[in-house]
C-alpha cells in the first residue's frame, strides 16, 4: 500500500470492510466469552447448592459414602430391625446423623432414605402438600405471627420530619400437630421368608395409609388431632379487608349445579393480583373434566392441556392441580379453590417418622406401629378463594 495514502489516513474500501468485520467478530467473541464465564459461575453455584441439598437430604454414613451406598445401609438397617428386631444398625445411623437417641417405647426413627419414600407418596396424593409451605416444628404447636395491617407508611423529602406511623395489629396463628399413625401387620412366616421383601411391603403399606389420611385431612380435617382442612374454615362472600380474620372468601356460581366460564373468571379475579404469582386451581378429576369442556364467547376452550408429560393443565394460564379429596359439583358444595397456598397454608411437621416393632400384641402377626407428627392450617385467608355452587 502507498505509504503516503496511509499517512493521509485513507484506506481502500475492501480493507475498511475487513477491519469493520474483524471488530464485529472480536466484539461477538468477547460477548461469548463473557457468557461462558457467567454460565460457569452459575454452574459452580448450582453444584454447591446441590451438594448442600444432598447433605441435608441424606442421612450420612461413613465419610465419603455415596448416596447409593447410604441408601443400601439404611435399607439394610431397617430390614434387620423389621425381620429380627435388631435396632443396632438404626442406632448407629442415628449416632452418625447426630440425631436424638432412639426411645424404645416410642419406636425408632426410620432412616431418611425410607422416610423420603413415604413422603413421596404423600406429595403424589395431595395437591395441598405439593402447593403449601411445609415447615419443620420441634414442638407440638406451631405458632406464626400474622400482621393484620395497621403499619403506616408515607412519602417525605430528604430533610422532612418523619412522623410516627400506625402501630401494626398482630394475631397469632397456632397450629397443633396431630399424630398420624399406621399399624400394618405381617405374619412371622412372611417375615422369615427370604424371598419376601418385607421392608418394601411395610414402606408401601405405611405410605399408602399416610397419604390417604393426610390428603383427606388437609381438605376436610376438623383440626382435632389432625390438620384443619381448608374447606372446614368459615367462609363468606365478603371481600378482603371486610370479613373477619381467618375467614375465607367464596365466589358463588350464577346457577345451581353448574359452573360457567364467567364463574371461573370471577373466582380468578377475586384473588388479589399480588398473590396470583404462584397461584393454582385445585379440584378433583371429575370437576376437571367438566371444566375442560367449557368455552368462552368466541368458542375457545379456557382449558389448555399440558405441553409436556408431567406438567399440569392450565386455566387462564394458571396450573390445575388434581386432588381427589375435593368435592364433586353439587348444590352448596365447594368443588374448586384458587389461590397461593404457598403463602396461605402452612403444614408444620416433625420430619422424623418413627416405627415400633411389636411381635407380642397380635400373635402370630407382627405389628409395625408407625407414627408421624403433622398439622395444617390457614395463615393468610386472603390467599385462598373458593368457588361455591349455588344452592338449588
């Protein structure tokens, strides 16, 4: 290239284009490198959180023991206790997990790996378990302070005085834990049969009984030695800020024994917009089938099937959770609820599930008396709305 041209700052068009392209490529490369760096940081963070979760979720065995090995140790320990009444391995697991010493009169805490199998069945059976907040409680009563409003707020300038705001009004929500129990039996001959997977049999029997009883109580329990079910709370048509604390609001359908598009739309609108993020509909499968056939004024279905397997269908963009403990559509019933249960309903529980082997009471059967402490109650009545069918 002519040096005089270079000194004057001129450059042929082809070289100018190439230089611009090089700058663009360099800029894109820098963005890609930045993205890759950010992804690596996020991956590292996720791995750290996953490791922390796994440490909490799995009862530790010896240092460095894998999850698979821990599960094997836990299964062997439970099997030895179930078949022979030998609790030494369970005691050893409790010691390594720094758990409370086992009380032979109250049974032995089943290993966490087994407890998780029982809890999995409870979550599968109950939409309330899947949607609500589950908290650990160390005592027989879970207490939560709720702000009934009254705290004032305002706008001020940088140097303006800050007058006192209103004093908040607080209420205490007390949820008592009840004892959920199951008492499956197996004959000694069944237990002695090496081909019979007795620990799996006991786990499945207990899991089925626990999930059935708990799912029903979270919907319709009376609160005496069990959770207080959502549908057993007092309800009224009064809106938020008007009705009494702890009372739920219902939206009544326009016709008896019938749900229309406008009824569901009114139910959705009754929930304050600030609670709708994370909200879901809850109903049984029969009601879901009926609602899936309802169309709007433009002949469009309001129900949208799930895009992929395992995902819930949606109504007005909100997920629909199926719970067979919800009532059918009938005059005066409440077949549909809509709300943010994560903020509105709490399930306190003791996370240790205990088992007592009893070979004496029901000979020739061996009883496996299994207990779990759990409760449930509404903590924010503005977060849950009910659709009530108009009486005939």
